[in-house]
């Protein structure tokens, strides 16, 4: 199989991870900087902040992720005021959660705050506990984010929410949607659930959440239950609509009462990058150069300052590929060059220009959380949308 086909195939494998795992299932900066620093310090400080760690019985990661005692009791049956329920219900976007995470854009009121993220974390812990029939303090959940400006604060707040239920949390930092799913599957990790904080290709002020188990992405009904649980927990804890500062104080208080050993940094993206490299090695099957099968091949990657720069530097380049024509690899939540969206004409035009100027054999254009992509042929022909699906289907069927 040609190198171009294999690179496309590895993209196919990476992209289909977020389609509810259909094959296996058969079926701007935060204005509350003080809160951000405090929540991050409380939620992430640990005497064992290993940058490595597999979720296995014998690993440092598993051993140091001792479940904390829950500091926020979930209600069993509680009537939630409509105005509180609406705060969460309005965030549902089919099978994920999306909203406005940064204030300041005319006509767009912030509706994902640190408090909201905290309680969504509580809701997910509750849903996962019930679904897997496991106590929350036995759960291990991974969480990452894309390059959006609001990501670090929302991640810290959600970690505090998860930890308030006794969940052991592995914090990946900058990550991608497919990587979060694979963290539930790759041997030695196999987290009970995974979360990515992202709003895909939407503008810089948006953000949201996607959730995974080993079965794939959650369904619309699952998200509805998570948000209902979040609303019930928020009401029970005394959250009131439009009480932003007191609500953020609630999150900080919860973080201060959380065992710091319940959250740990785990350097997972190198593991995921190795997984993708192995797919390419096996696909190319270049007998004369097994370790660098892409030598002599040139690919221009354009992740649009999202989370996908690693695909050039950590996946393709180690395999011998020339990625010198790549651009906008640095994560930047302002998205200063173009929106990271393979369906956007400006983004695709930038990809075409990169291929033509660098004389690359192939171009790859990625969205913010790297669950969608498009390619550019050597002659500068953009291949996205339905044509890209057809191309991936042809490669797969071969």
C-alpha cells in the first residue's frame, strides 16, 4: 500500500474513534484568574505528579490514584427548579455539550462557567457509576482539552467535580478527541471513562465536553441524564441562577476539600502517537525500512493552531516523513491564522497553499480536537466533505 494511502488510513482509524465506535457497538482568558489558579493548585497538586503512568495494578499511576472521600453528596430524589435545570439543559448539543465559555462577545452570554463544569463532572461521575454498576470511588476517568483559551480553567473545575465524588482522575492536558477515546481501550490504561473539553471547529469563545467509555461516545439520552444529574447536584449544593461569584466560591471550596492525590498528570499523548505510528508501519510494511517507512515522502500538516500539531511532529516526522511544509502547529486558542475546520474554505485554501508552496506529496487539514480532517492532493486539489468520505471508504475496502 502506498504511503499516501496509509497516512489517509491512519487518519481514518483516528477519525472513526469518535463515531460512537459504531463497528464495536454494532450499533478569552478567564476573568476569574484567581479561581483558576486556586482550583488548579488544589485539584492537581500531588505528591506523585508522575508524567507517566499506566492504569494498571502495578503501575505508579494506579497506585497513587487513591480515591478521595466524596465531599459532595449526590441527591437521590430532588425536585430541581426550572431555572436551575434550564442552565444545564440548554447546553445539550445532541450527543455532546457545547456553550459559550468566554464572555465579551456581543450578543453571546457566557453559559459554561467553572461552576457549570464542576457539576457536569459530578453528573458524569454519577452516570458512569450507575452505568458500570461501580461505586464512584472505584472509577478511574481520564480528561484532556484542546487548545481553547477557556480549556485550562474548565478542566480544573471539572477535575474538582469528579474528585468530589471520589473519582480518581488522570489529567492529560492538551489532547485530542480520538486520544481520549483510546485511553479507554489501549492496554495498560483502559480508563472507565474519558472526557475531552472541546467545541470542535466553533469560534474561540465556545467550549464544551464529549464523553467516552470503552464502548465509544455517549448517546443523546446519556447526555440528557448527565445534565439532569448535574442540575440536581447544583441545586442541592445551593447553586442559584445568575449568582456567578458565589458559585465560583463553591467550586473553590470543593477543591480545597479534595484530596490532591485523587488527580494526577499522565503523559498519554506520546502513547497515542506511538499507536498511530504503529498503524502506519504495519500498513506501509516497508521491508527495507521498517522504522522509517515514510522516508522520501513529504506531508504538509495544518492543524490551524488546534491540538493536532503532534500529528506532524510526533507521528509523521519520527517515521522519516518530511513535514517541513507544515504550518500553524503551535496550539493557540485565539486561532490567529484561520478557524481549525476542514469544511471552512479559508482553512482549506491555507492547506492548498501549504502543499503548493512546499511541493508536498500530501496535505492534511485538521479541526481543533482532531476528530475531523481533510486532505490536499499533490496537485493542490482539496479533498474534504463527501469526497473525503469516499476516498477513505475506497482505501478501507482495498
